C-alpha cells in the first residue's frame, strides 16, 4: 500500500534543460522515506512543463484518464498560473512514477482537492523563472515585468519576449520556494473557469488507437484467461492438449492463484495469434473446479439470512449508539419500521479489462495498463514476480471507463503471470464481456431494517438501522460498511446503528460513489417516510434537523487536509434546489416530484426528480434539478457538467434496471442482454446550478450520483403512493 502523501508539506520544484534550448519544470511532493529512498536528481525527473523554442508548451497529465476529464483539468491549473496560451499547450500522459509525480490515482474524486494547490504552484514557479530570465536579460527588476499569454512584457520599454525565447535562460534560474510564490487572484483567471473540451476528445472522435486495448507491439500475441464461474473455486484439471490443438493456438498452461482474489485466482491461459482464436479455444479446455462451500451461496440465501438475523432479535455488533433508542421508541407517538435492500452491481465499462506486457529474461517487465491505480498495480506485479518495483515499467493508457473497477489490478497480475511464461514476447490479455461481468469486484448488496421514533410534535426523537452486510476481511477501504456518523446520526438524540456480517467469496469493490450510492437510497428514502409521517416534506425535515448547526472542524483525510461536514452547506444546496426546481408546484397529470440530498466525496448535492410511469408501469425520468456545492471554483465548466450528467444517468440506471444476482456461487448475468446499461432514451433534462462557497474546490466524479436514486424513489411514492424499498425498481409494484 502506498504511504499517504501529505499535501500540506512543501512542494518541491525542479528545473532542467531540455534539448533544443527549452526548459522543463517538474513538481514532486515530499514523500515518506518508505516511498523513495533517494530523491532523483532534477535532470532525471520527467517534467510537468516543457517550454519549446517555438513557444509551444507541453504539460504532463500525471493522473490516469478514465473519461472524467482529469487529463484536461490538471494541466489547466498549471497553464493558468504559468500564464500560458492554452491554444499553444499540448498535454502528454505521464508514465507511472511515484517519485516524480506523487500519487497517480483516478478514484475517490480526489484529483481536484489533492492537486488544486500543487499544480497551480508548479505553473507559478515556472512563470517566476521566466520572469527572472527576462529581468536578467534586460537588466531590469523583476517587479517591473508582467506576463501576457506566452510572453513576458516590460511595459516601460515596450520590450517583449516569448516564453520560447526565454526558455534556455529560464532553465538556469533558481527554482523558487513554493512558499514564496504569489498565486493569481481568481478574478484574473483566464483558463480556470472557462469551458474547455477534452484534450483527447478529437482523437477519440477520430477513432485513434489511444486506449489500452489499442496497444500494438511487434510480434505481439494474444491471451484469454479462463477462471471458474464460481467465486473462490480452485482449479483441479483442464484439457490443455485439446486447447493447444485449436487453430492459431500457440500455447495453453495453468496459472496458480496467489491466494489474493484481488490479484490472481486459479485459471488457465490460452495464447494465440489473435484474440478471437484464443477466446474460442477456451471452449476446449473442459476445466474441472473444486467449488468448495461457495457453490451453495446465492443472493436469495443472503436475503433470507438477513431476515433470519432480524427475526432473531439479536442486533449484532452495535457500531454507533447514543441515548436510548428503545426508550425513545417506547415513548413515541409514532414508530415507523421499514426494510430496504439493494443488489450487487457490476461496473461494465465499455472497454473490458485488458493489459499488455513484455517480460524480459532479466526479470524486468514493461506494461501498458489502463489502470486507475497504476502504482498499486506496479507494486502488485513486482511482488508477484519477486522483483523490485523499479523492474516494472508501467505506461498509463487512456481507459474506456472505469467507475472504480480499474482500482483493482487483477488483470495486470494475470498478464504478468502469462507473460513470464513467454519471455521477450509481448502478450496482450483481453477479457471478453462475459469475463468482465462474471469476474468483477461488485458493489456490495445490503439489507437494512430501519426504525424511527416520532414524538407528538412531529420531531424525530430516535433512529435505528440494523444493517446486514458482508465480511470482507478488513482493509483500508471496505465498500460493504456504513459509517457510524451516517446522517442523521448526529442530529437525533437517540440512535442505534448495528450490523451483522455474512461470509462470502463474492469479490466486492468500489463502484462510483462507493457506499454512498446505496446508503443514500436507504437513508433518504426512509427519511422521506419519516417526513410524511410527521406531516412535512423531506427538504423541510432536513432543514429542521440541521437548523442552527455550525460546520464541523476539518481534519486529515486519506490524502491530506479535509473540511468537516458543514450543515450550512447542506442547507445552502437544499434551499437553492427548492428555488430552481418547481418544488411545491402542481405538475402535469401523471407526473410527480421527489427530493434527495447527499454529502459524499466532499461534495454537497440536493436533487429534485420529476418522474412518471410509462404504459408498462416502468419509471420515466423527465427532469432532474441539481444544486451542487463543490467549493469556490468550477475549474472546467464543460467537464463539470458532463460529470454531473453522467452521474445522474448512472444513478437512474442503477435504480431502474441493474442487478447482479448470485446463484450457485456464480453470477446469473453475463452480458448486456441481461445487464442492460441505460441507453439514450433514459436521459432526462438535467438542470445544474452551482452553489459557490468559501471552500477549496473538490471533485465531481461521484457525489452527484447518490441523491438521484432516492429522489426518483420518492417521486414514485408521490405519484403512486407505493414505497420503493427494494432495488432495482420492479414495475409490478405499480400494477
């Protein structure tokens, strides 16, 4: 596991000369000693910024790009403070290098809060060096100089010099300390806050080969990997000779798992001259698996176990408690109870898992990996091969979606295991769509029995949730858990959160807005029930619960300082969406509105959904109004809008049509015919309103998703009087 990078530490900036008279500037974070033992010399560091003699500029995008626009956004931060001409900027994807770039990650909506200040400081330092070079050349004080896009200007004499003309001299200037830099006043931003198209978008539209699966190397062969459909099974035997006899097959061999399902499970590799032949040859393997106990597991069995836990009267592990919920319920004017559940979900990005590897006889390996955590993959591969991480070179490719699936790097370890059997031959492993659906790290299913105590004045006096989930064996992040502070924990006087955990071999992981995409549905759905029972609507209940509560102090998050939860920000987005939506107004016949709020990934989102039912009683979403607080700056409005729209559509799909069912220890679903992702007709009109607050900007990849699911469910209740307590929504409920 990578050590945490503390962004409050000093940013180190280094410059080096480059060929042709330009200069390059790189920024690296101060790292823990365990992360890198020797800080590389500046000439050995790849640069974030390269200024060329022709006045063009290359900026490195350090983080993986999965379609969230980070390869555009991070360079915008650098270019703004550099005072670059964006039309003269090109962006180059950086390779995996922790010592050079710090943490390279696409996940958790962390890219913006982690890099907002460091990337701006990188650009500001380069600008300061260019100013120093011009001052030396002209024999003037730096204070008399200014910059315009791509130029240094001495207004008193009328002299000008392009960055390209000054680049060689700038490379000789001392690198300023980050603490000495003066960053731009946001009122002077020219690039930040302006809508910019994705730097790769023209290449994507033209169909250029920039994705991982497009990697082509001379002499490359193709591999398919057969694993048991039953999770946790072990390989007993396979007919390797039958597979080798198939057309185009070069080799077939078994691969032993390493005991870690997130890296490598037992399987059989088939290598052929093209992938279609390799995949076809798998049908001849006739593998025999030892399924152990896991073949008896099923979604139905898990659901029954939840019912049994609830019926037992045993609350299990109490992980959050205050006051006396039992006493509050005994003295309440009303006690509500409801059971909510949600299924496993798969990620199914359009580009299935793939990776290309070239293993060399000296034990080194070069990889082309569409990974959200390439540094984690580098370490996993190094550990598997028994080499140091410097022996593993990982080139980051663009990804055709990820949504959290590519936070796990099992496909990287798989291809490393295969390539090791074929030294000096490049091997490309590609999963079929069936592999992708059946071998995922799923959003966990969960079951909640909720209770609420309401007094005679309609106030929520007690709240309880008996959560049935899964035991995943610990780890830094467990997507099957619920926080002890889950809303409304802090805002009710009597609380009990408890849980039972079931054993399973079903692999689980983070899916866009992990935990939040499920818990928001449960809590906001049940709170809507509470509000109705108390004679009010959900927005009013939320505002009453948080009225007069001050923002909590900040603390240290996993990757640096993080603000505490802010009730005023919650109130701000709720009040805004009530203003911008037709909440409280009459709607056309057959339509109704529902509300949902959620705070996740440091973003505050309140959403109103307008829904109806089609002729088959299936939900239709017509409009979604969104009020969002992600800080004081929307860096790229175009990318920001796209992220919110994509999250909303994802959430609607999860609510209405997606579920992975476990039967016999394996998934019933296998492809898009029985796991139907939302298509164009699902898309509603999405109206987004930004609520700017006095906080540093935070990420947008995830926090817009969770509220839309309960908002839709609550709209359907307003329309039909039927509560949606189980996902996906069953049209039979409204028959």
